[in-house]
C-alpha cells in the first residue's frame, strides 16, 4: 500500500541555518504530496503542497519539489528562525481517490537562537 | 467562518468505559475525516465521510470504534470499552472535496484521550 517515510528527528539547528527534511514515498499512480506543520500547542496546518511531478510548493520561505523519478518531496528552507520550531509531517493523497492522507512519522525541528 | 472544532479538548476515562468525541467541521465542507495521533503509531487515518456516500471505515482499528455523521455536518467518534492503547490525540479534519485542486484538509485542535 501507499506509504511515506521521512527522516527521523529531532533536528536541532541554529537560527539562519539551512534546513532539509527528507521525505520519500511509495504509491501507485500519481499522488498529491503535502507538508503539514504542527506548532507547539496548535493543530496541524497545511504548509505547502504539490499535485504533479516537477511542481514546486512554497510557503513562508519553505519549498518542496515533487520528484517522481526519486519519489521524493524534501522540505527545504534557506534560513530558519526560532519560530519555525515545530513538528513537520510529510503526507500523500493517493490517486485512488480514497480521501485519506497517509502521513510520515513526523520530524521535530528545534531552532536555537 | 470558524475552523474545525472538537470537543472535549481533553478526556480522561477509566478502562472499559465508553467515550464519545465530537467534531464540528467547517460549514459547507462535504468531506470529514478522523485521524489518531499516538506516540507509537504517528498519524493514522481512521474513517472518512464524503457527502451521502458510504463512509470509508478501513482505518478503524477494531469493532470497538465507530463513527457517525448526522445531517452531513457534525460527527461523533465513539470508542466502546476503552483500552489503555486507545490513549492518543484524536484529530478531525474537513475539506471541500475529496479530489481536485481544492482538496485541502483543515484540522481541528484534537481531543486528547487518556485511558487509565
């Protein structure tokens, strides 16, 4: 079945460092891919998405490119801030139209000043 | 309008008791989803409702779990004879549609269930 694998955390960075959180997926067909973020004490929020190969999703300085050849959707940010500290989830919506999201395990990011 | 709301925000119960968790989706959203977030299992899909179609119950972990959606709006997740392994945060989400470019699931704050 469909699955998502993302790098384990926690990831600890200094402010202004470059961030990469790896995400790879297994799915039949052409899934849509998402990054969700969960800030401390808050609910899950959609960060960015990409619905077809080579699409780049971007928001709040974060980017991720849908790479079908490597089945990846890595999250990047050029310069992280303390306020980016959160748990990040990679997810896919399969092309089988079942409605459900398949999530990775989540990666905790801590940014230190 | 308002986002997805869930109640209660916290629920502590004793093993063997039944619990009901409520979700109010965003007005006009036809699709509603339940997920469970636990330390050992991450975020797991439980069930989803789409309009008047039969729900997809493929993620429910046992027959102790059930859910209903009344009038295409509010949903209740019921767990019967709770077990300690049911302890988790139960998340509800809603969306305008299941597929297409307007697909985005909006999540509620969750209900933290603790089974003693």
